[in-house]
């Protein structure tokens, strides 16, 4: 899985519902520090992601899903379809 696909997958997970840092990191098989970098990249791409501390750890929420859902879906389809094979 490419790094861009991992970043977009984190965004897709947040489109579904709020997620803990551990859930998001496990979904793309990265460390929590790498996940935080991915969240920064998503913010740079226009995602308004907020975090809150709960007993289960840090929970992340996408505040503008309607604004990014179509764009994120297109990016995901393009990245998943990308291949070097003819």
C-alpha cells in the first residue's frame, strides 16, 4: 500500500465515524507518530480534523465530511486503481 493510499484510507476511516489513534494506526499498519503525520497531511488537503482526549485515548473526528467526501472518494479510486502492470 502506497503512503498516499494509507493517508487517504485514514481519511476514509474518519468519514465513517470517529476513531481512536490506535484504530486508525492499525487500519493502515503504521505507528501512532506516523499516523499523526498523516493527519497533518489530511489537514493540509482540506480535512478539518479535531481531536479530544477520552479514557480510551485520543479520538479524532472529521468536522467537514460533506466537503471532502467526493474528493476523497475520487482520490481513493484513482490510487487503488494505480498499477505498473499493463
